[in-house]
C-alpha cells in the first residue's frame, strides 16, 4: 500500500495492514517533525508534494522493494500540509519471513523516498520560515 495523504498517519492501522501470519519480522519507520534544526526552534513544517509524480515514484519504490527482497507486504505513506512538532510526516513498513529482509526493505524504502519522491518542506520558526533540503542522504 502506498499513499499520499493530508490526514494524520495512524501507525496502529499500518501495523494492522502489514502484519500477517507468514511474516516473522516486521519493520516500521516513522519520520516525525522535530522541534529544532541547526539550532533554530521549529514550530511547524509545511510539506508540499507533486502528488501524481509522488504516487508514481512510490509505486516504483514498492516494486523495487518487492523485487529485491522477499517481502510479504510493504507500506509507504507521506503526509502533506502543515504539521506540528511530533506529528508523523512519513511512515514506511515492511513485513517478511525474516527480520533482516524487513529491516533492509524498510531502510531502502525511506532512503528512496528521500531521494526520488518530489517532496518540498518548509520549516516554520517564530519569526520566519525557510525551505530546507529534505534529502538526509546529502547531509554528512
């Protein structure tokens, strides 16, 4: 299941969706809005997404995950709109017969989202705001 949504992400629902009797391992990654970045206090985060392209790229990532690993189920959800500190902005989950496959697929999924899905994010501070690079793979 892949999804772009403006609604809050319910990680309990994701776990219900992804778990099954044939999976011995389930990995879940949740990305949340933190209260700071580079010593600035973050109040909110604004996410903008080119939805059609994002969904197409998420579908490619899902296909790649299922091709590279023996995954039973895969979920990738990204939220749009204005989020506050502590809100879940992205969730990726994978279930597989063995834990290592689930971990690797989950890690691959979030890394690919960060590099291939057209998502822009703006940090909102007390007195200003700025667009930031959401690709953590570019940061050292």
